[in-house]
């Protein structure tokens, strides 16, 4: 019962902290990290431990599947150079730099353990960056680069992490023995993920019940990760390529109701997973400090501080000079815009759930495990607080130019869709309802044609009146319910009808 009570309290606290973060325009993982460390020193908090073998699957599989589903393959193709540069180059450079720093500060730490620490803290977290970008938008191309980096850098860092942890636990490492299986596993992941995605979509066509479909999605996320790791493929690459394939193939076979419910469930699941990850690692800090003698505590603080500075400096050093900054897509706006783009991308390097999950996944007998977990958590905390709380003001000060390519494409796509809808109405028999719809779509198309880029408005001409009518209808049935003229069952059915009607008449920006 105690665990249940603490879980309820933790989730309630997370909701409060997330609301505070939203009001301040800060990434909510920063507040979760602060809450996690605060919880560590609350008397009576149960010291929960997670099986290390399950940590990566539990925390990363669903998060990566959700991120992979939202990724744009077309935009990744356009931005592949800066994405690969950050996802591979920056990860390797950061890992090596951190390993050198760790070896200098803790001479008796095996080099493999130092590399494992470097791999743990190397990958930035897109969840934190995107939370900031809701309040201070970044140019679309830069946001695409950060999202793409977060998908691929997880794979690069976790592959390096696996090799380093394996070497640390075995006490030795042979590149000649490990490399062939490593390359084969990565190559197989790029093939198996898409094939399983195609098979999943074929199975999904046979399932119409939204709860069943959503449960199947979670089963796929966890099952693919565990199976891939079992046969020594990359769980990250299998899950991400699977998700990207499903995202391309599934829209035509998924009902709107199921899609809306699914999005809500996945948003909630990713939030809860972040909460649990930060709480689990946060409550380990106090026991770790108790196990360390005063000398080791100072060593842990020193290592954490230098690793944090190294992580920030390594990203700045990698991004700013590699004026492959042209790859950030702001070259036509001049050198100042290119430099601003580089600064923005370099500063959007907050660490998050990947680092937390990798630290929790370390075997209990890993060399200097307490020191590595302590350092990883405070690197996450430091980047989230320093960079997370200053990224939004920085973006506003940089005033990076943005041509709003997504808005332009949405407007043109909406105009084309309205045209197709109007064409379908031309074939229908004349009646008052059909004539009214034709008039609405003709008005929207006329506005699109008057726009130099052919962009249709985000709402149909009658949507404002339609929303007012729906509001009046809601008020009436609520009044009938209060008076007992209709029961709850009838009310909930009518409420759902009004919800769908309102969604169809509400611009996405207002949702």
C-alpha cells in the first residue's frame, strides 16, 4: 500500500511541476529532475530498484517508438549531413572527451567504464528541447535537425555504451571479435525494422477496436526491443525504423477515432515514463552519498562538475567550427543567421531520459557504478537547468529567420483538399445541405486563389458560427441533464457527438 500511496503522490507532484514549467516556458524534465533529487531526501521514501536489464526496454522503447512515429523521413533526407554530424560525430567526440576527463579525475576507473560514462551522457534529449520550443519556436529546419539527431544519437551512444559495458564487465575487449557481429547487427536492424512495420500494418487492418490497437502498439514497442537485444541487433534502430514505416503506411487503415485516442494515450505514456525515470534515479542519490566516504563524495562532486562542463563545451566545440552550419539551412540569410543557428543548436543539448535510462541499466557490479550514476544524474540536472531555462530567452534574442515551410505546405495542402472535397460534392444530388457545403468550399478556395501562395484558410467560413451553435447545444443538454430530463448515458453520447463536431470545426492551433 505504501508504494501505491507514494506513486499517487509522485504523479500528483509531477503534474504540479509540469504546470509550473509550462507557466515559466521551461522544459518539464528540468523540474522533474529537481523534484527527483528533492524526493531523495524525504524521509520514508522507498528505495526502489529496477532490474537493470529491463531499464532500457521500459524507458526507451515506447519513447523511441513515439518519436520515430513523428519523424519526417523527407526532412531527414534533406538534413542528413548535419543530423549525422551531430548524431555520430558529436556523440563520439563527447564520449571520448568525457572518458579522458573521468580517467584524469578518477585514475583507478577502468578506461572501459570511463567510455561507458561518456556514452551515457553523450546523447541530448529531444523531449526537453521540444518542450522549450513550444514557447520559443525555432526555425523548422533546426527543429527537424534536433529531432533527427535525437533518434540517431540514441543508436550511436547506446551501441558505444553496449561495447563499453561489455568490456568493463568482461575485463577485456577485442575489436576484431566484436566488430563483425556489431556491423551485422546494425545492418540487420535497418532491414528487420521496416519489414516488421509492414507486417504490423497488415495486422492492424484487421483490428478496429481502439483499446486493442493501442495495447498492440505497446506490445510491439517492448517486444521489438527485447527481441532485437536478444539476437544482438540494435533495439533503437529496430524500434525507430519500425515506427517510421508504420507512420508512413498506417494512416489509410486507422480510423480517426482510434488515431485521436492513440495520440492522447501515447502523450500520457511518454510523460509518465519520464516521471518514473527521473524519480527512480533521483531517489538513488541519497543512498549513493551514504555509501561514499567524504573523500569519495568530493571526488563525485568534482567529477560531476567537470563532466557537465565537458559535455557543454564539447557540443559547442563540435557545432560552431564545423560550418557545415550551411547545412542548418539558414545560409541565404547571411553569416549572422548561420552563427545564430549554430549557437541555438549547440545550446539545445539538454540531456534527459536516454541518459537516465542508460545509467539505471548499468549492472549492479559495474565498476564505480555509484560514481557513474551520480555523475550522469547531475549532468542531466545541470544541462536541463542551465540550458533548459536559458534556451527560450536565447532563441528570442537570436530572432532566427523562419520561412515557415510547414505552414506554407499546410495551407497549400488544405487548398488541394478543399478542391477535392468540392469536386466530390459536384457529383451529388442537389439539396439544401449539399448546396451549403458547396458554398463553404467555394468560399475557402476563392480565398486560397487570392493568396499569392495558394494557401487556404485554416477554417471554413461557417466554422465560427458552427462553434457558437455547438456551444449553445452543449449548454442546452447540460441544462436538461441538471433538470433530470435526460440521464447520464444519453448525455455522454450527446457530449461525444458534440466533441467530434467541435473538433471538425476548430483550427488545430486553437486545440
